[in-house]
């Protein structure tokens, strides 16, 4: 380890003997050397000083030709023309590790001719670049990013995402104004209330009123505009919502206060105006903040699909757009690639991983003439495929379409607070009008009756009601986040509390998802290094499981280099080492080599033989995760029914379900079957949580009321899911249920508090006992009660 | 104490506060808080060179804007 040297560019450490020496600098590869010289030439070498010892990704030189970025179709899709007539593109930049990387990219781009603006967001690695297209082309920009050791690919900055960000920013602005004004009004109000008790001249009062009025005006008309808009839409659809209550309450109070200021008599309520709007706006903002950003969901699917495939035409291999492939074209698929088109194998053979589509945990061997479904991944097969469907009709694109419909069909359970606020608003408005008329007819001055009527609205301030749900869900979200449970949307906490059915996927959810050695049978002593070197040659899950088993607890296993080795598809590996014939694989391999074995087990078996004699047998099985059994028992105590859905075969499914104790079990389910099953449950009135991890679960995840995804699951599944369990543990699944029920309980308590509070104060206001000071204090107290109650739960949970 | 003293002090302080508020609103609108990481790291890369670069970039932008005629 001692003579390892860090590369000057990427800071990765390698042995001195393999490094490229260049003056006083050492480089791990030509790429790093190239970037270093480029940066020195451009005068950007202060990058290294800024980056410190951050380890970077060494640049690769194997990029596709960038000229296709200049294609018209590409410009159409990704490049926008902004208001000044410049071109604008959104890129995701790969390889950003530190703020110095951001600095370098921006700097390098700014140095280019024709670049107007390059702005890179460090948090999400997204960049916006504006340039003059007649001076520089997009391909040159991307070449530059690649030249300094990063890679960039464009993404469709979807309208929705931009919209969500804009909405958030809009709330920031409105809230800043509201909070600024309210805080200042409070100070002035302190003076006013002091004067109320100790006496103050009317002139002084008017000065304070005017100052408050000036501050309250932007709050009502700028910050409060959201409520006027909401009230307008509410009236249009003939529903009485909270916005109407806030808008009428605040604007009536405002008008009345102006009147008071002008006639120089009585008490103004400007502080109430700004406080109502500020509090309710904060509540709304919390809701907006915790809303799921559904925008990226479909985006990521597109990103995961390459848009080009290699096809054979006139005896040469050419790249072709995915959409241009027609039935009968011969598509080339190399090992490790995803198959994008359905077809039949015309050349070659190998194993395919179909777990994406079927959930089948073991790779499937396919030979000449075998049909391959799009969406499967070739493990070791280099094949030619004759397309039997074009991309538009392929299984993969069907899946994407089904997903879109599933996302749209997701049921929305109405939130308790929304239901309640409608009644609440109607009742309060009605009571306020009633009070006004009763006071007026019971001969009082118009002013007095009007003020009492308004005081009903002010005191029945919806602040506490508006804060009840957001504050509670915020507590729930933070409780979850501390335990590795990510709720993407606050409303899901409430939905999840109402769930009565839990549907679980098997592979990767209830089980670990890969075979592990559970038993080792040794028949004769042998060198472990031989077995290690043998299984290292394969990427088959069984080989990986054995490799892991051998390396467990042993750090240094040296590699043996074999004289000869051969992979036998769907059987195993055969190698020759110092004239020993070594075999490792399944029963078929043994039988083919005429080795007699008498060993029976339900598990997957791996045989290891040297010179036709079996030395060891390993039993492998996909292990059930810790806590699976407890989960089922505990949830059934809570009245939640558990169902297991799997794409795997009957034998494996039954074995796992018996071990865990799940009685309801459905096997050999395709992704569509799973999603249909969820719909059937919906139709019978159930609220369903689906837990899964793979692409084969996404339809069901999208269709279920709540889709929970394991953090190790596929990117698409994580994006479609509503809740992500970052630590993959089933214990946190149970925690998620607990947290959601606690939160829902909290919401109910908070709503209860604010209603009881109003039940006491509204009659007081109707009787005319409320003075401005009481109104202002009561508003704060009710909000504080709700917030305090939520904090109480937070503390209680954190103690445990 | 005369009333107008209070009135003037209130007016002046609200005015000063409003200036700060508008500066803050401008910063939000300008996207200065969009990227919290970069916002915090900006202090590290703040120097004469950076200011000059920013100025050059601004000039380049203006000049391009004048010249640029999209087809």
C-alpha cells in the first residue's frame, strides 16, 4: 500500500508502477492527463486548489459522436428559444463531486464564445445553458463538458417541474411580505394595546392606525391574493371553502378598519387582517412544500431508455433510432444490455434476466429461435434478434403506457380537514351574518352591529384549522425521515392510516432477492481458492452467492489463473488447472459429464467437482428477510390483511409464504395481473398498500392507494412509489404504519382542539364580549395550542 | 413628545425595513437561493478574479444581445 500515488487530476490512488509520469505529476490514465493539460492551458488550474482532495471520476474517452446532438429532431425536443432569441437547454451533468466541479464547468463554459449563461445547480446537478446558436452549437458545448472530464445529457425540463418550482418561489415571495409586515404590525399593536389600557390621544391612535394600514395593505392584496383566487374558484364551482372565509373575513375587517381610521373613533383591526393571512398562508405553504413532485416520474422512464439500437443492415452494423426499427429488422444485443424490442433469436444464445417483467428470480436460458421480450436484460448473451414488433407495440412501451394510465387512475382519498373546512366555513359565515342582523334589528348602531359581526369571523379565525393538518403531517414526515422512511407527499400519511390491506411482492421485498448459501456439504478437502477463482468467472446470481459466501470473513483470497476455461450456458463453468478438470455448476452439468449424484433438496444446488469427483455441494436459497414473520403477525393485530403476490412459481412461493405465515398467496403473476388484482381489491372497497421493489411491480405500485418501494429497488419503482424505505427493512414498513396512524390521530386531535376552541369563543363574539386585544391573543393562542400539541407527539416519539 | 416625531420614526423605520424586504425579494426572484449548496459554497469562491469574470460575462452577454439576430 505504501507506494500508492494519487493521480494529480482525479486523486484516485494507484500503484506507482501503473501510473503515467509526466514531469512532477502522476496520472492514472490518458484521460486525466488530457484534462489536466487542458485546464492548465486554459488557466483553470486553480480548480485543483479549490477541489482539495475530493476524488473525481476519471474521464472516459468512449463517447458516441456528439454531432447527433445537432440533429433537428434533437433541437426540437430539448432546445428552447428564449425571449431574447437565444437557445436554451437543460442538461444533467454527470461526475459532479464538489462545488469546485460546479465552478470549473461554469468557468469553462463561460470562456467559450457565444455562451451567454451557464448555471449549474449543485444540489441536483442540473444545468441551464443559454447560447447564441449561430456562434456555437450544442455539440461543441457538450464536447467541452466532456473534455474537462464530465459528461452531460439533455433532459426534458418538464413543464410540471418548472411549474412546481415556480409555485414554491411564488409562495416564498408572498410569505416574506406577509411575515415582514405582520412582525412590524405586532410592534405597533403592542403600543396600541398599551394605549388601550393606559389611555392614548385619538391623534396618536390614528398615526398608529395609518402605519398599520400601510403595512396591512400589501399583506391583504399581495400575500392574500392566493385566497381571493381560491375563493373565486370556490364560488365558480359552488363550494364554500376555507379561502372564502379567509378572503371575506380579512377584506371586511380591512375595510372596516379603514373606516375606523377615517372617522377617528373606535378600534382598528389591521393586526387581525395580517395575522389571519400570514398564519393561513404558512399552513398552505407547508402543504405545497410537502407535495410530491410527480413531474419527474415519467421523465425517468424515458431517461432509462436509450433511443438508439444497433441493427444489421447490408452486412454491417449501424445505429438506428428506436422508433425507426421495423418488423423483421435484425437487432444486435450484447451481454449486459437491455433488450428494447420483442423478437426471436436468430444467432447466438445465452441467459436472460426476466425478473423485471416476471419477478422470476433465476435467469432463463434461451437458444436459437427463442422469443425474447423487451425489457429483459441479457446477462451473458451476445445475440442477433429478429424484431417481431415495432417499438410502439412492444411489451416495454406497452408497460410505459399502462403506467401512465395507472398513475392517472390513482385514487385520491379526501382529506379530513378539507371535508371539515367546508362545513366550518359555511357555519361561521352564516353565524356572522346572523349576528350582524340580530344586533342591527335589536336596535344598535350599524357600526356596532357590523363590528360584532366581523368579530365573529375574526375570532373564528381559521388559523388553527389551517395549521392543524400541515403541522401534524410535518411532524409525521420528520419522524419517518429519522427512521429511513421517506413519504413523498404529506397527504399520504393520512391515506396510509386508513389502509386495511397490505399487498407484498416476494422477491426483494419479503426476501433478500438474491440466492445465499444456506448449507455447505464438503465431501473431500480442496483448495478454496480454486472454487473462488471459478465462480468469479461468472455473473450468474448463484455464482455471486457462492463468491460472497467464500469471501465472508476472509479478506485475502488470491486468484488462480486457469489454463483453460469454458462457460457452458445454463449449466456452469468448466476449467482446466494443472491438468485437473474442474467443474462447477448445476445437476445438468454433472449429468452431462457422467457424474453420479444422489442428493435431494428443495433449494438451488451448486456442485463442485474435480476430476469427475464431487468435492462439495452448496445449497442456496433466497433468504427471507428478518422480521417478516413478526410483521405479518403485528399487522394482523392492527386489522390489516396481508397478501403476497409474486411472479415466481408455485413451489418457491409456497415455501416462502409458509415460512412467513401468509395465507393469501397468488403466484405466477404478470405485472398486469398484479395491477388488475389491486383494482379488484379497490372495487371491493379496500384501501390498499402495495410494497414492491422491481419494474414488474410498478403498475401495481402506481395503482395502489399507497405504493411503498424498497430503497434498493429499481429507479423507476422508486420514482413511481409514494413511500420509500431507505434501509430496505421490514421493521421500517411496520414503523411506517405506526407513524401514519399516529399522525392521523394527531390531525384529528388538532382539528378537535381548533373546533372546541371555536365552540367556546364564537358565542362570546356573538354576544359582543370580544375586544380587539382578545381577538388577537385568541388567534395566537389557538395556533400555539395546535403547534404545541404536535410538538408533544414529536417529543414522545423521540424519547422511545 | 410631539406626535409627528412618532409618525416620522414609524415612517422612516418602515421605509428602511421595506428596502431590506425588496432586496430580499429581488434575491429570491433572481434565483440566488435556488441552490442551497451553491449558495453556501459561494463564499469560498469569492474574490477579485470571480468579480472580474462575472463582469466580463455580463459584458459579453450585453454585446451578444446587441449583435445577435436569430434567423
